[in-house]
């Protein structure tokens, strides 16, 4: 079952937006309409393609940027994550808020990231996408995350394959075997 992130309307096939029930769309998540906050975040998470050699940490312990693949597929990544993503709660940076987040692995390299915890500041490739608070029209924005960060953040969580029901790692909504049978995650949209 798939449910609209906004009204909870459900369907046996992935929800297409705008939602046929409530009209909610994904424009605030895919780069088509932005608040200033979202534009700043978008720039932070696409700084690789703006000519920097490294992903900047911006005083954070972890950071990730979409690469050109991630940026060119952002519509599908957002649609996939909002439909198949695992709903999790996420503490805000300052620790004073708990936000709802959708986490979904995209089985393809969509970005690069780095961490102050790594001994070298070189970047590592990133699969996956996290969407924070899609309910928030002004503050919701998509960003790529590193698997190490996911493991640290949700160490006790797990998930289940949509297709075969097998237990999987957190955020992995389609297991490796099922992905192999399907061949291409974009076919699931
Ligand atoms: Zn809806
Ligand atoms: Zn499976």
C-alpha cells in the first residue's frame, strides 16, 4: 500500500503527485518552488556540481552533495523516496526538534559525501536519499546521505522488502535480490 504524504490517501500503486485526493504536490522537494531556506540548503547539497573539489562540511560532522546524476534524477528520487521510503524520526541538529523523515536507498551513485570522523577528508560515494519533513512546505528539502551516517543515526532500526517481505537494513525498501529481478529502480515508479 502507498499513501499520500499529506492526506494519507492510499493506493495499491505508487501515488502520483499532485495527489488526486488532496492536490498536494512535490514542488517544494524537487527544486521547482523554493523558500529561501530551501534554496540555501539546495546549494549546500549541490556544491560539488558548482565547481568545488570537495564537499564542504559547513561546520557539520557529515555532509553530502548530489552529483550530476543525482541532480538530473531528482524528480524520480523524490517520487521514489516519498512512496517507498521508510518513515523515521530524526532529531534536528540542535536536538530540540524531532522531524519526520523518509529514508530510501537508491541503488545507484547519486552523490558524494564526507565526514569529520574520517581520517582523510576525501569524499566517498553516496547512494540514498533522505527527505526531511515533507509536510513542511518551507523547510522540507531532499538531501543525500552516507551509509555510515544512516547506520549511526538509526542503529537499532530495520526495514522490510516491499516485494518479498524479507527483513532488510534500515531504509532498504527493496532487497538486493528483488532489485536484481526488477533491474532498474525507476521501473518501480
Ligand atoms: Zn493527498
Ligand atoms: Zn525482496
